[in-house]
C-alpha cells in the first residue's frame, strides 16, 4: 500500500498539482496549517506516528519552500 501511495503522490507532484494548489491558496489569502499529531521514535500499531528523524527531514524540506511560523505568531499578527 505504501508503494502505491508513494507512486500516486509522485504522479500528482509531476503534474504540478502542488503548485496549482499553492497559487490558488495565495490568491484566496489562505495559509496552510500542518498538524503533526504524534511524533514518536517507536512504532505504534494502534496509532502510528511520525518518527523524529522523518519529521526533521520534512521540516527541512518545508523550510526550503515556505516560511514556517508557530500558530501563536499567526494569531497575534
């Protein structure tokens, strides 16, 4: 299942869907908010989380393309 999911996201990425959605959000003055519910080093069968190393890689990648702000910075702006 994970392999199929990865292929689907790669296909959508290559179509440029991400840039299309980003431009649409910018036009409508929308701010994307990401929520990571569970960051844990061990695997949980009941409620799988994101491993800390993967979380760090995700944040590094996001910082290359976006300005990351804590939620309270958005609420006080």
